[in-house]
């Protein structure tokens, strides 16, 4: 994606009077002193803290599913693996329910 001219068409959807007013206000803003220049402000929510806490907790978790994976691969290879559609549907609904609460 080319972002060099990202703002080039921003004013294309505006009426000509709005564009002219914006251009005039831009010229006036340029004439104001630097002391009146707006400053950017970033506010981080508690979600960031929660994500960082979860990342730290999961770094130390050691999960070894190699036996389960080997069993599933063998069942698939010999054709004895059975898909439990009811179980899949229940897990899907649980995940949807969880995501709707976030």
C-alpha cells in the first residue's frame, strides 16, 4: 500500500466552501505562535496493562501436547478419527460468547 499521498484526496468529498474555509483556517493557524500549537495526547487504558500481564504469565507456561498430537496423527492416518460435530459446535459457541463480552 502506497502511503505517500495518503491525505491527497481527503478534501475530495467536501464542498468547495468547506475546503476554502479549511485552507483559510490553516493559514491563520500558521500565523499563530508556537505556544498555541496543539499537543498530541495518548491515553492508555487498563486493557494494555491486562495484555502485558497475560503476556508475562504465558511466557512461563510450558505446554507439551506432543503425545496428544501423535495420537491424533495416528488416528487420522489409520482412518479411525471421528469428528464430534456437537463438541465442535459447543466450543464454537463458547468462543463466540467469550468474544462478545470483550
